[in-house]
């Protein structure tokens, strides 16, 4: 199996488990960090997998988006990486740009699950991202609007 296939398989193991495993999350994050050159595929796998999950598993998926985004942000800052969406090879900064492209859909999906828990967990992740400047303020503001529109 190739690295991308390993990532997808590991991702599915983590999100479909009864409980979120810190060690499996760490392994998944480490694997993703090694695959940042394939950022488009990573984001595609993350989002496609998320959309296919049951409501309870979507919370784990959200936590994976969070873990990977924060790890990528840390690396991008540490290495002074700049994201160019047109770049032929990905890195942590381009990964973050591509994740930005699916965040609104991700948060709308979390709200539409209809569970209070999913909505609360999403708000907590958003708060973490606001405090950590994980994404640009304009993106985070749009995500906050998802909750406002839902009421």
C-alpha cells in the first residue's frame, strides 16, 4: 500500500473507532505531515471521508481536521512557509489553504447533523482556531456565521 492509501486506511480506522485514540491520532497526524506534498489528495480524502460518516463519527473527523490543521500551522510557522495555491508541490501552508476551501462545508455539515453535541464540539474547535490564529480571521468569521445562520 502507498502512503496515501495508508493515510486513508488509518483515517477510517480512527474515525470509525468507538472512541478517539490519542495514539492513533498522533500516528495519523505524523503520517499526514510526511504527506504534505500531496496536500490536495489529503484534503480530498479528509473531506470525502467526513461526508460519508455517521453523525457520531463526524465529531472524530472534525477533531482530525483540527489536529492536522494545527500541526500544519505549527510547521508552516516554524519553517516560514508561504502558501501558493498554484504550487505544483504541496507543503503545510498550501495544505492549510486547501483545507480553508472545505471548512465552510465541513461546519455546515456538522450543524446539519442535528445533534447538539456536534454543534457544541464544532464551536469549541472554532474557538481554538480563533485563539490560535489557525486560519485567517475572514475564514473564521465565515465559520462563526454558519452557527448564526443556523440559529
